[in-house]
């Protein structure tokens, strides 16, 4: 809407319904019972912008926007007949969708059956998200004489909860394609896995950005671009990120121009890091139950682990009483806050990763309407972050090769709390910002 000759306002709304059914079935190689059902109020995105021309050399741009998503993905039976209910309650952590399936516990929904060429039974992955991103950006441009000055500021509030009920029902893995038959040992599973415990993971981050830049036409032949930008991310321990920018263009003559530029560029970390850290806490609220692989059934022998001795129901393996008791015991320990995760994920001293990038080159007109440009481009990736096993097996003082434990990788105790230090940890992953992940890139274009 053109409010006045110098004021323009625009507004946009985008709505997308979430109503997919089985669109990934071929990739997932799942039977109809395991189809992916996606139902939710939908995704809503809106943006508004106000452009204000202030005199002959000033322009102000203000933008505000919001993105919201309520997404629920799961087994058909966890939705009501009219899809007017939700499978999970974010506020309480409950799973009301189980009532639609006529059961009171996820373990009663039935376990997934993974065979080499197909997956049968209920859907393994049940997930959802309730997300909201609210942001605004302000930019003021002023062009006094030979300068074009820009000042900008932005803020975004990223809030949400991600529901990850992946494999809460349990999964049997088989060595062959024949359906399970309790009378035939070669059809018994070779592995059983289940995720037990918390399904809710917060993924919140507040971010700010500000910048100032100047495009300065010093002469008809020489122009400089000068600037600095600052980014801030609340979720990252090293939160501040200053970024200088410098560029220059020099026209040697009407047919030849030289260009050079340098900049430092940061990138915010994904909020999925927060979800991973919550799921990987040392005193854990979530654990992955795993029998490990046992190939006894392929030789016609009864597997040793109770969870690999299921009962049968119309060709589908069903969790037996002994296995169920193990899972309920693990769940009780999680709820009591006494379960120690033997493979935790630690936060580490994460930083916001960045690139140093520079380029220089020349552009030359060689014929009418024809030009050749040659540029050299180089970038250096620094403060990159990844996960490292800090409890990796190594040669110990006693001459054996084993995992060293907290006494070696955490001698002073900031990583592992006192009640967990006697645990026989396996992998201990930690987010590490390290020169090991530095990367360099060079190109002539």
C-alpha cells in the first residue's frame, strides 16, 4: 500500500497445511501400517515491511516477521479419526494419541519389524515440533555527497520444543525377509533397540545482528567499501562475533577495472545442538536400549538375550514380559534421576564458526559487448566445531589398550559429576572447537 509518495507498506502471509500421507514410503521401504502421517494446524509465515524515503538522500527500511509451526508426524493410530487431535502434549510430556490406538503405553503399540528389504508394523519415528521465530530488522541508508552510509540492526527470538519419539515403541531387526514365527528359530530377530525416556527437547536461541557500512567514491576511478558487522547468539558459549569488511574497485581506464575484497563471515550454529545436548546429558533423561547384534537365529539357535526371544502375533514379533521389565526398569531410573548415560554428549567450549575470505581480480573489455574477468578467491574456515570421542581407547600406563575414563579425560571434574565418575563409560562425545577442523579453499575463476 502506497501510503504517501514517500511511504510504502507491504505485508505477506504464507500458510501451508501439514497433511502428508506416506510420501516417503518408497524411500523408507515400509508397508502401509508404517506410513508417515503428517497432521497439524499448519505452518504460518508472515512478514511486513515499511519503506520510508526521507528527503533526497535518506531511506529507512523496517521489517518484521514471524514463522510458526505446529507439526505432528506419526503412526496413523495415534491420531483421531478426523485428525483433530495431537499425538503428544508438549506441556505435560504425555502421549494422548495412544488412547486413539486403544493402548496406554508406547510399548503396547507394537514394535517395528525391520527386514533387509522392507519394514513392517507401526511407524518407528513419531515426532513433532512447536516452533516460533519472531524477528525484526532495521536499516537506515544515508547518502551524503560521495558516501553511501548504511546502519542496520536485527533481532530474532527462536523458541520451540522438538518432540523426538523416534523408536519409543521398539524395533526388532531381522537377518532375513520372512515374517517372525515363534516356531521357526531362523526367523527370530538379531537385534532389538528402543528409546526410553524423555521426548521433549527445547531449542531456544536469541540472536542479534548489527552493522555499519560505507560505500565511498573517493574519485571517479576509485571506490572503497568499508564495514563492520557484529553477531550474537545466546546458545553458544562464545557468543560475540565481530566481522570487518573491506573492498576496493579501481578503474584503470574505461575498459579495465581491478577489484579486491576481504571479509570475515560468521555462521550461527544450528539449534539442533541444544536438542542433542539435552538427549545426551550425563545424568540422563533419555537412553537408547540396545541388545547388540546376535546372529544366533541365522544358524537356527535361540538368541541369548531375553529381548531377542519375542512372542508371536500374526507374523509380528512382540516384546515379551522379561524384555518389557528391562525397559520399564530403565524408564524408572530415568524418571528418578539416577540413570547415568554410558555414552553422553558434552557441551564443550563451542564457538561460532567463521570464514576469512578474500579475492582479487581484473575485468577487461576485449571486444564490444565482450569482457573477460579473472579472479583469485581464497577462504579460511576457522573455529569450526564437531563432536570428538574424548574417551577414545588408547595405550594406558599399564601397557593395555582401553578407554581411559574420567580420571584421564576429566581429572578435575568439570565434565562428569561426582555421582557418575565411577561409571564405565564407552564413547564420551564432546562438542569441540578445534584447529583439527580448519579448512582452506583456493580457486581461480
